[in-house]
């Protein structure tokens, strides 16, 4: 969890629970620019790949794509912000939780369409895991 009640996807834990990654030095540059529309389609396709019994159980949660993470966190790939399912209790009338996928860091780090597409999927699954109450250690132990 970060200071805003969110959990983040990435590689190296930071003190506040957010995670970041560094660009892979041997990865080639992105073949052609990935447009906002194409990236959003990758997020939609990732959601379609998640097993339906998980996505059907996600309620009151908005999926958002933003170019960059807040606060200069250049390598933050995704962020879940809200109250995880096991901690909800009485939850009616609450604003939706959010899962935000950060476009520029994913493109900058993974650099090819194939690798960007796969990381979008991994990040979506990772953040959905936080929605269900899993912490980074559990998710990383499962390969997410």
C-alpha cells in the first residue's frame, strides 16, 4: 500500500510499498510509436484475458489509463487505489476504487509492442490482485 491507500506494480519495492522498474538495457526501441488508442486497446485486451470469474467479482472499480504516474514516480507501472475486497465491510455509496495503468513507464521500460502488451496484462492482473487483498509479496510469489 502507498500513502494514498493504493498498491503498485513493478519490480523493486520502495519504502512506501510502491514499486518501480528500470529500463532493460538490451531491449530495442519501440518499433513505431504506440498511440493512446492502441495502448487503451491493450488494456482492454488484457482485461479480456483475465479469467472471467475474477473480473466478474470486481465491483465498484474503475480502470484508468494515464500517461505518467503522480509525484515524479517515473517507473511506476500501475496503481490500485481503494479499499481491498476483504477490508470493505459496509461499502455502499462509496466512490469507486481505481486501477490505473501508466502508459509511458510501461512503453519506456518494455519497448516492443509484444513486451508492452504482455506487461500491460501482468500489471492489470497484479493490480486486480491488490483489489482482492493480495500484497506485493503474495503477488510476486505467484509470478505477478
